[in-house]
C-alpha cells in the first residue's frame, strides 16, 4: 500500500497531470486507489476482478469524487465525466490484457 501511479487525464492541451495512491489490495480480487484529479480534487477508485470462466475475468471499475470542488456538486455532469473516463480506462486495460506478447527477436 502507498505505491503511486503518475498519470494524466484528458485530451491535450487540457490534460491534467496527477498521481493515484494505492489504499488497499486484495490479491487477485480488488485494488482501491485515491486518484488525484487536480484541480478538480480526488476520487476513490475500486477495481474488482471476478473470474467468469477458465480464461476470462470481469473487471468492474467504481469511482466517486471524495475531495475537491466536484465533491459538493453531485450531478449528472460528474456522473458523465467519471463514466466516460472509466470507459476509456477499461478500454485501455482490455487492450493491454488481450494484446499478444511480442515475439522474441533472434
């Protein structure tokens, strides 16, 4: 716990640079983070893994603001922002997880 992941969110030139901090880990099951979203505040993110077959896993991503100005403005815009961000995050994770390993050079 306490490990940090530095990231950026959003399209250039509006990208926000920040970091996420690991709060809890349940090996092969769950990861909880505090995701920085400066200057918007921060969000609590929970990634849950659920086996759904011999070679498949369902990944669930839950996120909600926990600090900053958007915490007090709970509305459909927040939901839309987080929803779009999570769709993109899950798409990228899927690309990484399903990408064939590079063949070793001889």
